[in-house]
């Protein structure tokens, strides 16, 4: 895929932290000079926030993107020079593995070179806290403030630098959460066929390391261009996996099968059922709630973002689990995990985490729970979902689109319209309620909802809808698109 830039594309943007880290175009925004500037400041912010644990250790990790090892080594060198003891990964690994390492090693936190699901021209810098999850906004705001005032971090003595294998402790922790032997036996006996599309990313080899048995892994080679797309678990990037599952499902006596999908740094997950149907986390979250509550015997609060399916609270109600709703962004789920007894927290974009693990979305752990649910139930993933729809009496379809806007002025006009003159009728349906904790979520009279949100950094309108039929959901989205274009 050819990438074309206008001259404006090369204007260096300020270092700012979004919902999970700082990301920028390699060589334009994301450069060695800037990484080496932000790294010791981020380490100092971690020390100020979590130094009460007595540690001076910083974990440094990376994904499989272009120059990731080199950016990580530069990060490690300047953090060491600033007086910190560095544990530098000797290989790529999932971002959740570094979050786990921060907690397991009693470190101040972790600095991870990754741009997650972004296209290959991007790299990024995530900051994880000592507790094993993304740092709260006050920490990243402190880093930005220090950068803005040109503060530097100096030390009379240098720290140490040691390399480590992040996979070992991480895999041991994940194996302890599930019945690995039962999953391995089902695969070995041919009762379950497992495909995994790792999208050229950091989950490569992960399931085989965890299970100790070969599976059918797709796109396990390193490709910093991600096949010309993006390492995001969406159907348009999964042609090969969908075809493999469809073909497998057409075989006689094929048995159970599942495809598991991991984004670039393995913190987002999706799946494909045994018949080749794509299953987003809107479907996986209800299935996982049922599995953890019934077969695993876990209890606790279910945390969902406002874009999560209405089936989630209905399934939670089946098992007497309370539900807490947050704005979109896993940091809000993680915050809730730190203050409440949480069973599971999930977002529609694929991030799912567990209160009995770390306050971090973890795609490989989610994949293991999906495999365990299939093996213990002896049921295809879509059939598990259909059973939950039957039990709750709630059947729905979901869709979303991102709508580019002409400029930020258009964004401002649309936002003003929502604030001062919100719609009372959408796609011919009366608006019953509006929730405005993150964008504007309209509950409609036909049991559907429409969520209108704005990107905080670019002129993009994010539109989400769930309805009793896919046609109704798409009608809501079409209405929103027409509304946006008319303002």
C-alpha cells in the first residue's frame, strides 16, 4: 500500500498522550531524539507516582514494528542514565506481558514501544504503572507539563541494565487461570481446531507457547507494513482467516473450530466461529461473562463502556452480577478495577480484562477463556451466543462507522448543535433518553440506540448503533451521517 504525504504531514506535532500512550508517524513525529527526551521524564513521573514501593526498576518492552528494538534500546539507555535500574526485554512480547512484568517484578512501571492497532507508519510509547495497567491521565499530564517546560531528569549515578524474557512469567500466570490440559487434549484429539491470526504482531507464537501444542497460526511472520493494512481485529483485514474457517466448516466431520484474532500488541481480541462468521467483543463479552460466572464460579461487577451491547447487562442480570458503565477508553475500566471487585471489564473495540488478573486488557488471556468455554461446553462460539440471546430474550445487531469531517470547525458546529438543539426524533423513532458521559447516546423507541462521539484530536465523527435488526442499526447510522453532512 503506497502512503502519500502532503507537506503539512511533516509538521512535527507536540508530544501528547491519548487514551493509551503517545503515538506518531515514524521519522516525522516519532523520532529517536523525541523518544529519548520523553523516556527519562516518564520514568521520573512513574517514580513520583509509585516510588513508595521502594523500587527504582523500570520495565522496557516493545512490539514488532519498524525499529521497535532500537527505540526500546534507546529508551533503556537514557532511563538507565537517569539513575533507574532497567529491565529491558530481550524479545518482542504483548503489551499485557509488560504490564504483568511491572506488577510481578515490583517495578515502578513499564515503558512500551508500540502503536497497538495503528497502521505501520506509526510507532508509539505506552506508560504502564506499578499496579499493572495504564497510568491515569494525571500522570501523563504531568509528563506533558515537564516536556513543555523543558525540564530534564539528571542523576549523579547511573542505574543498571539487565535483559529478561517477558514471556516466561506471563505465560505461567495465564496458564494458571485456565484448564490448559483440557484445551490441549481437545486439540490433540481433533475435537477442536484452533486458528489464530496474529496479524504480524506481538501475539505471534503466543498460543503455542501457552498451550504447548501446535495450532494453525496465520501471519506469524514479522511485517512492519502489516500486509498493507493495519493490525486491527476487523473483518476487512481478516480475509485469509475468514476463508480458512469457512472452508474448514464445510468439511465432513470437521468438529469444533474457532479462529482467534489479535491486534498489533495483543491487547485487543476478536474471534471467528466454526462457520466463518466474524465475532466482535460485543459477542465475546456476554459469552465470557457466562463462562466465568457458571463454569469458573467467579463473581464480581461487570464493567462496560457506553458503546457496549445491551445484551451485556441482560446476561449479567442472569447471574446476579451488577453492571457499571463508563466512558469509552479502557483506562476508565482499569480505574474501576482498582476500586471495585470486578469480574470482567470490556469495550466494543476488543479490549477485555479481568479483575482476578491485572487491570489491563489482555487478548491472550481472553483467547484462553474462549477456548476453555468451547471445550467445556462442547459448543460452537456462535451457538453459545445464541443460547444467551434465547435465555435473555434479547436479539440484536450492532454496527459502527467513522465519518471523516472536513475540518475541526465542522466538528465544533456539530458539537454545538448536540449541546443546544439535540434531536428528538432519529430515523423516525422518538428519542426516549440521552446519556452524555462520553459523546451523546440516544435511546430510541424501537429499542435501538445511537451513539455520536467525536475524536479528540482529529476531525472524525464516530457513530455506533445497536438495534433489533442490522437494517435498523444501519438506518440509525445513515441518519447520523446525513445529519452530520447537513450541519
